[in-house]
C-alpha cells in the first residue's frame, strides 16, 4: 500500500463517488463515504452535502473533526452522514474507510429475512461469516442512533446490512472499501435474480464457502487493480 497523503486519500475518495455513480449505487445526492485523515485519528474526510456523486471532486470533500467542526474545505455535512461516520470511525479505528449506500440490490436484501446468503454465489463467499445485521431504528439524526449504526460492525466483519435501509462496508483504504461495495452489490444482484426465478437454489457446502473466503482475502492485489481499472473507465466516460 503506497503511503497515503491528504491529497491521495481525497482524490481516491472523490473518484469512488464518481465510480459508484457510474454503477448506479447513489441515492440522489444522499449517502456518504468517509476516510480517516492520514495524520489525525479524530478527523475524517466526508462528502459535502449537495453535489451529485457523478460530479464530486476533491474540492467537494470536507475534513470534519469528531466534534462536528469542518476544519478544512467548503461546505456542510449532512447530519445523518456525520452521525453515522463519526460513530463508525470512533468505534472502529481500524475502519479507515466507511461507505454507506442504498444501492438497490443490497437494499432489497436488507428487507428480506435471510439477507445475503454467502453460500449461494462465488462473489458472495467473499462475505462469508463477515456480514452483520442491524434492525432499523429510524434516521440517524442524533448521536445515539449514529453510534448504534457506527458500532454495528463486529470484530472480523467487513459489512453490515442495515435492515430496511441499506448497507455499510468498511476497508483499510478506498480501493478495498470499493472492492467490497462492488462485490456486495454483485452478490446481492445475483441472489435477487436467482430468487426471482422461484426455483430451488443450490447452496454450496459450508467448508467450500469458507475456503473461497480465505482465497478472496489472499488476493491482496485485487482491490487496487479493480479500483485503478474503474478510475480509468470513469475518466474515459467523462471524456
Ligand atoms: Zn442511509
């Protein structure tokens, strides 16, 4: 992992919004991604409220302190964004990057009893035994609900399904968080499509899913490769 600078993290974070928009993961101008400041554990980068994800640049990324003060950049934070991301960064110092979306297939599974079945598709095995769930508690407009959502990811987990709401993933850097968000949605999409056939689904054995999960994690070069490719594609499409 290359040494992170303020500029590199903000550039990657801004690009991740445009890439997510390219995939249709955005919810209007809502939802939010954040990353911890490389030099301050109590500061994090967050998208300012207002721009469409497809137009976000590093100038739209504000630096926010845990007390809510915007310490760098122009713009305001959305209250639910601040509450959720502060809650998560405070609860999980290892979660350097936190993505929250209402991406459609993951959100569809958030309203099903079974959620993501990590023994149905190869993509889903990446999340085997690593996805939490949290009952819906209303909009995170206050510190208590923000802390409840932010603290919902247990040790060893990389994603949490927010029931009746959406999904949150964490990563050690932006490429890793993007890799997880992308494969979560692809796994959810395939599951929803398969379930829509009404046919009986084939579940792989537990030990096979566990092996596949270990393999996914050993592919340490994959997140950076995917993110670089996504950045090139997004730049081409933007012209
Ligand atoms: Zn949300």
